[in-house]
C-alpha cells in the first residue's frame, strides 16, 4: 500500500470521473466507484477487492476513515486537495473516502442452486440503475438468493445502483444473461430434480397474485422493463403470468415497488 499526493488534475482524477460517468469505462477497466460509509464497509466485509482510496488531505479524518486507510487492503491511496475531492465526489453524498473497487463478473452459466429452496429475481431489460439498486435491496430483505439482469439493461455497477442498494449490493450474486432462451437453457436441467416455477409479472397477467402458486423448489420471478413490461419471449417461457390486483387509476407500479410486493408475498407464503 502506498500514498500519492495529488494537487492538480491528473490521469487518476480523470479516470475516477470517467468511472462515475461512463458505463463503457467501468467495464473496460472492470472497476467501479464506492462512496459512503455503508458501501465501503459492506464491500470490505464481503471481501470485495478495493484498489484505491481517495480522500481530502486538508480535512481531519474520522476514526472510521483512518481505520480503512490503515487496515483495509488496497493498492494506493490518493491525498487530494479539497477542490479536487469536490470535483470527483457525488454531490448527493457526504463522505470522507471514495474507493475504487474491482468488479465481479458472474455469467449465469456459473449459477448453481445452493439450497433446497431458492428464489431468483430476473430483471428483464431494466432502464433505471436506481430501480435495479432498490430491487437488490428488496431481494436481500426478503431472502432472494440471486438476481439475473437480462438484455440491454441499466448497469448494476452504476453509482446510482450501488447507492440505491444501501450496501446490499455486495451480499447477493448478480448474474447476466443475454436472452430468455439463455435463461431457459440453464433452467431446463434443474427440472429433472426440482419443481421449477417461472413467474412473469405484469398488469395483463391471467392469474391474480393471491391465486398464484409460489411453492417451488426453484422459483424465478421475472420483472419487466419500466415502460414495456415483461417481453414476449419471457412470457413464452413462464409457467404463470401473474398480476398484482390494484384499485385506483394507475397505469402500473414502479418496477421496484411491484417487485417488492411480489417478494413479500412469496416470502410470506413460503415461510408459512
């Protein structure tokens, strides 16, 4: 571990700005930004690799920040002026440390159920990184075992997603698939030994949520795009197409709200 003093805008400063703003840069470097106490603490606790820290050399650091700089493994720490720290910081956060962490690529081909009964959330082409983060938070709260992000979708490593997850990002595996067919090919072999349900959610579902069958060894809950809902191909592979009964003049629920309602009902039924 080493410390580098920066008093002007350098390549290191440009790089962290690029990681914040550019999805392509995050995936090219396989790095993403952590900001805020909860995110940094959880990343360390869950064993994610921290590559660098940035902090304001002109401010008195708390014991929390000093502890990370002393005891958390990392490659380099950058001491910045207050002006540079303000330049790279998220304006909605108030933090002493900003970290760069290493991504974990998880292709869905590597997924294997780790317990007798599991719930997996499938996000079908979500547009909003914030919604993805909120779904991660709900998935962890209600005991889901994994999240799968499908298609052309928001980046789970976007700072908005990490922030919206409130630290839960680091405690659940997040996989990627390109299509419903790829998901189906992975699921099919499990049917030889397990009862598998694939639940597609949507306002036009033929089954009301209270009438749906959630008792499966392996349950996949598919939540659709914020604008278009669940795509045709995912409806085709679903064993049930389920809607949340609503009163009032709504077009639809936010995907994170709908997903949370489904997860609570699944949790309640399976626990009971």
